[in-house]
C-alpha cells in the first residue's frame, strides 16, 4: 500500500475512533439531555444546548488530526505510549457522558473528568514535544475539558 494512501486511511481510522466515542457519549446523553438535565440547577454561564454539537464536532476532528500527525512520527520514542493514551482518553471521554447523563451521577462524573483532564494534559505535553502543530490542535480540547470540569463541579455543587 502506498504511504500516502496508508496515511490517509490511518487518519480516517483516528476520525472513526473519535466519532465512535462521540456516538457512545451521544447515546448515553440523548434522553437525559431532554428530560433530566433541564431540571438541574445550572450556573448562569452554562452554554446553550445548541453549542455543544458544533464544538464537539470540531474538537473530535482536531484531536484526530493531532493524533494522526503524531502517528506519522511513530518511529520516535514515546509515540506508541502517547497514542495509547489517546485511545484511553477516548474511553474516558465516552465514560464521562455515561456517568453524568446516563447514570445521572455528576459527582462520579466530576472525579472521572479530573482523570480525563490529567490524561489530556499528559497528551498535550507529549504532542507539543513531538509535533508543534499537533500540540496546537490539542489545546482547544484541553481548554474545553477544563471549562467542562468547572461546569461539572458547579452543577454538582448546585444540585447536591
């Protein structure tokens, strides 16, 4: 298989993996976002519901491209480990939706998102070291999860 074709297929694989996590999270979120979530006390700065879809779509694309760029450096030390972390964070990403929306457990989701945030920070550091563009592409995801962590904590606090 030609290198360019293989590289393109790997990018598609990263996109499929990322959007699979999104689909799992979306499935866990679907009903609760219409029934349970509107009943919660939320801060005045809670984003409107319509914002989450476009933001997450862009983030999943950017994180996939970042991981793909690092994959292209797969012969360098640490790349396999950080790509393993990439896939682990996708599991954590989907698990947060299951805990928060699926099981209605904002407190458990808060603990989990802190673990997710730490994995993202480790990935950020490695991506930055390996490929600056990958590092830049990762920053919005880390920033969004930072915001989501604060939002999760606030919702938990307001509804405990």
